[in-house]
C-alpha cells in the first residue's frame, strides 16, 4: 500500500522542516510506502527554498509544486490531490495543528473499509466568541445547504483513491472543499482529537476571510437564498396590499388624517435596503457563473519536482517532468 500526504503551504518557513521531521518519524514506523506532496501557494518567505532542500534530502519520498502566485488553499489542495499517487491520501496543514501521530489511527480506520476518515478537532483554546459564532453558523447553514457541514470538521482527513478520483473529477472553479467532501459521500467515519496549538508563524485566517468563507459555504451548495428572495418579495407585496386596504378603509371611516412621514421614510429605507441585499445576493450567483464560464485554470505552476505522470507540451505531446523543473504550467480545471 502507498500513502500520500498532501501538505498545502503558505509562508510556512518557520515550521515546515519541523513538520517534515515529525511526519517522517511517524511514517517510517508504519508498514507502508509513502510520499509527501508539498504545494507552495506562492509563499513570500523562504518556504520554497526549504521545500527544495527537503526534495534534495529525500528525493524518493518528497515532491513539491510551487504556484506562480498565491491562489488560495482550495487550489493548493486540488493541486496536491492531482499530484498524489497513493492508494490513500491524507490532507494536512504544515503548522502542526494537524498532529502527525494521528496518521496511524487514520490508516487503521481506512483498512476497515472506510473511504473517508475524518479527524474532528475540539475547540479547546479557541476564544468563546469565535466558538459561539462558529456553532451558530453551522446550525444556520445546515438549514440551507444540501449537504451536511459538521462543526470542527475541516480538511484534515484521509481519502481513499476512489474518493480522491471523485474529487478531482469535479470541474467547478469556485470550490468549497468542506462541502465537496460531504457531497461525494462514500463510507465515512469520524473521530475526535484534542485541538493543537500552532507551532510557529501566524494564522492565515482573519475575520474578513472567515466571513467570505462562510458566504462560500452558504452559496456553493444550494439556491435557496434566491427562493427566499421570491418568498420575501411576495410577503412584502402582500403586506403592502393589506396596508393599502387598511389606509383606504381608515380614510373612508374616519376621514383623512395627517400624513405619516416617519412611516413613509422608514418603509422606503427598509425596502431600499432589502432590495440592495437581494441584488447583492443575485450578483453573487451571477459572479460565480461568470467565473465558471471563463474556464480559467485553478492554478499555475512555476516550479515542480519529481512527477509520476507526464506533462503535456503546447503541441499536445508529453514529456516527463524533471526535478527542479521551472516551466510554467497551467492545470486545467476540468482535468483529473
């Protein structure tokens, strides 16, 4: 059996060597062939030189890709899954918040016949406000989306070759992997582990990024917000009709009273704000369609090391990838 570790990296110079040492100390004790597939997501520090050094020291078990710029973690995970050749693939972060010692447990569960083995972290050490907001978000989003998104479940998981092939066959540009993992299904098992602190460096997730990520989760797997807009419009139209009838009735019975400027202004502002929200919602869906129709690649590779598959030239012929290959390569979004 061959096991692949896919490790997206962005500005992980301070911790990448420590991660590699700890991962190898675990993998060397297991009766499996293994490879580590690092994906440098356009880091601005010394991550890429560290990856070159790791590939030179362990050429038979280390491969890396380096993007031409920062494309984001989703494309980095996709690139790693496409590059991995193992019978099973584990996605891990390089900051050691995903403990390498859990690899053995994941393999044991995989060998029982599970296609997805998911490590769900506790929220020990998280701020109370962030924990409360996260739990509220997952309760709210699961009433909308067509797949189940579990709190505490992220990218740290083992995937069988069947599950990996299913994921890389999905051609969409706007990828929300947490939802895609749930969407593909297959036999899945989840176990809990204690949250680990980041070993070095700074978190790449900030408030704005978390909000955008939450919006992606809300919109990627359903059209219910658009349906809600229809119902909201119908409800407001009904209320407006009832209010108009009430005003006419009151004028007939009691005569015309002083006009309600405050009510009028409140209604105009409220409806204007609601219209802007609805337009923004429609715009989000249209924007996603816009990006999908462009059919741009998910990422561009400027440098790669150690490929197991040939790569295609511009004229359609194939050539093997060589170590430290620095040619720029587009990875087609629909290719597996």
